C-alpha cells in the first residue's frame, strides 16, 4: 500500500499532457541568474557607455547629446596619464606577486620541513578584506609613526622619515607594495598546484642525464607550467587593471592624481565630480582596452581546453 | 566506489584532478617515497638553502605586517604615537578591543554586514544551483554562449557599472536598502558559485538521474531530492564563498548604502580614515575582528580552495 501510493503520484507528474522540453526547462533554471546579470551588469554597463555621448549630471535631471565631445575631452586630457598610471600599477601588481609567489611555490615544493604550516600562514594576506590591507599599510607607511620609516632609517636607506603616501614620487610604489602583499598568496597557491602536477619522472630522468637544478627549472618546470603561468599572469593583469579598493582607501588617487587609475578616475568623476558624461567617456575607453584583454583571455582558455 | 576498477586508466590524470579538487598536499602524498631513492631535489644542500632563503625573505614580507597589525591592536593608546615605534608593546592592553565592542555605530555596521552577507549567501546558492545544474546536465543551443557570458560578467569593471547602477537603484527607490546590496553582491558571486556547483553536478553520474527519471520523478524533483542533497558540501562551499564576497565588498556598500545601512568595510573607512589623528590601535583591532569570519570560512573550505578558484578560470 505505502509503496504504490508515491509511485502512482510520480507517474502522474511525468505523464502530464504538456511537458516542457529540456531546453525550455533548462532556460527556466537559468532565468533567475540571467535576470540578475542583465539587471545588475549588462543594463548598467550599456547605459554607462551610452552616457559617454551625453552631457549628464549625477544630481541634476535631463541630459544633452554632445556626440564625441566627452571622449575627445578625455583623449586630449587625462587619458595618457591615466593609461600610463594604470599600466604601471597593473604591471607592478602582476609581476611582483608572480615573482614572490613563484619563489615560494618552488621553495615549498621541495618539501622543506613545515611546508604545510608555512603555506597556510602565507595565505593570511590574501584572506583579509581589501580595506584591512589598506588600513594596515596606511599605518605602516604613516609619515610620523610608521614602521616603514623606522625600518628604512634603521638600515640607513633613508635619512629622514618620508610621507610615503603623500608624495607623488613614492605614492604609486607604496600602493603597488600593498597590493603585492595581498596578491602573492593566490599566485603561490596556483603555481604550487601546477608544480605538483609536473611528473617526477621527468626530473629524475633529466638528473640522471646530468641536468643541474637551474637547467631542469628552465627545461622542465617552466615548459610544463606554461599553461598555468600564462593563466595566472593574464587573470591577475585583468583584475588589477580594474582594481579599486586598495588604491581608493590608501590614497584616493592622490597625491596630485599620481595614483589615479581608470577605476578611481571613473569613480571620482561620477560620484565626487557628478559628471556622468565624462565618467562614461573614461569608462568607454577603459572598456575597449579591457575587452581586448578579455578576448586574449578567452582565446587562451579555449586553447587550454583543446590541450 | 566503482572507481577501483577504472584505476589503471584513471591514474595518469588523477594527480591533476586531485590537485584541482582537494588542495595541494594530496598529490605529494600520493608519490611513494621508498621507490625513489636518489632523485629528490630537496636533498641537495644548495637547493635546500635557496628554498629556506626564499621562505625567510618572502615569509617576512608576508607575516611581519600581520605581526604589526596584532601588536598595534594590543598597544596602549598613549604608546602608539611614538617614533621610532615600539616593536614590542611594553604592556598588553585590551582597551582598543573594549572601545570597539562598546561603540554603537560599529555595532550597527557589524549587524548590517551579517544580515547582508547571510542573505547574499542563501540567495546566491539558490540561484547558482539552478544555473549550474542547467549548465551541467542539459544540452541545448546557446549553452556555451550563456556559460561564457556568465564567466565574462566578472570581467566588467564595477566602478563603471556603478555610474548608472546608482541611478537605476535610485529610480526604484532602492538606494540605502539591504536589497540593493544583496542584489549586487549576489550577481557578482554568480560566476564563481555557478562554476563551483557545475563542477559538483558534473560528478553526479547521469545514470543516477536517468534511473530516477525512469522511476517517474519529475525534473524538479530530481534536482531537489537527488542532485542537491548529493552536492551538499558544494552548496556549503558556494555559500561560504558568497558570504565572504558580501562581507569583503567595499565599493558597492560605499556607494549604494548610506551610513545606517553600510557594512563594515566602508563603515570603518568612514569612522577612522580622514580624521586628524587616527585611533590606530582601535583600527587595527577592528581590522582583526573583520578578518576573523573570513579566516573561519576559509579554514572550513580549504579543500575547495584551488578547485573553486581555478574552476571558474579554466573550465569552459
């Protein structure tokens, strides 16, 4: 009795006269997520790009079509400076974490004692929220009581305390260092995972053939890790190209605009300058560059899939 | 369970799959040490030395700032404003933590953070489970295009989206509400959570679903009674990721919410940054407290770490 009741119920549901096709059913499953993406990403993105062609304010109603005027203003104005500073920040915050992360991955992969504990500890910088990274480095770089000044004075690298975050000459370097501290653990984890897929037999065979450590690094490790190295560099580059939090909290793009990147410039122009048209124009140019990077990334990951 | 029989063929790819799925230490445990007597690189003194040098230099860079965070948070307020700074506080003082927990403004930010992150986690798991399942177990035209679309949505700059997202939420009267924050956070968790869950659903054998279907279970019932219970660890992991995403967010909470609805990250910036003399011990103590839930979430999903992060990045 008890077993027949549910089974008959089930068969009635599946024998419904009109059953949705699998395609329609799958679409219904996708729908909530798709609606969110369209409402929160696609629609705002398109309208933001469209504002590039209008004179529009965040606080006043109405707008006026101005054609390419905003874009010309940006291109003849801050564009080259923003591009240069964004590139400096992005390249710095991609290469330094890569070098540190790779060195650590190689070291931990030799299975020195306590490698597992060390790996866990090294992840701390990557775990803390972005604003915490900013607070901490703001304190370290503090002009009057900062530990960075004390350290560098102690080893004789500087004569007097520096206001690292308030001098155009040093602010970008300070911001890059803070972001590097946050990013390298991710690089380490990814590269360590890659290193452990390199077949041991390759190293053993090469060692029997007389290849030294350095030779094996360049002839076995690097070629075997080509895929993962390309991936982490590309992803990190794309992320840093649009990084906002740490720069914004540490310097707000200052001093004298010396740490302004596309991300902080768009934000400042829209929410402190209230000039949506100008912000949209910076954003449009930024998006064109970013899309080029994403195309490279998609090509790259498709190639990885074929392998 | 049936894996035993497949072992010979599965062996060559097993280390790769393991590394992606369960963290990094398993692959090394797999190698049998006794059978490799001669070749271990770690036995060379030069390599050992280089390894330790790298660990000490990079480890110092990684951990000294963490020590400084901890030390400052325990330093008495009067001792912090000294140059050169005291590397070891003369007395351990809990006053920073005390004033932190008795500050009603901060408590309000904390409450907002918890509410918004928890709702984000639940909503994100719901939405991404359905989406991930549709990507995993159905084949239809446009599937690949949709998958790439979801993946690529994390590549769009948030600072730019906000330029008009702000006006969109304003038009619907959603500025300064939890709804605005939850909707935006959930959207940005989708790429990662959908990919994580798709990975989990991929491991559920089609035969199981087919058997349920033959027995007459509807497709929705298959999802709710078979697929989701089998993927419980994945759901938890995705939920924790979504929680952390909401917890850590700065730019959306800063822009879309006012002081009474703001979460901790922008709340702390408003409270401490830009004042004439920042209360550093208090700010460092607050930083530590904000980081704790993230650390706990991470420890509980460590084994999904590499898998979850690489999944969204490499699988098409």
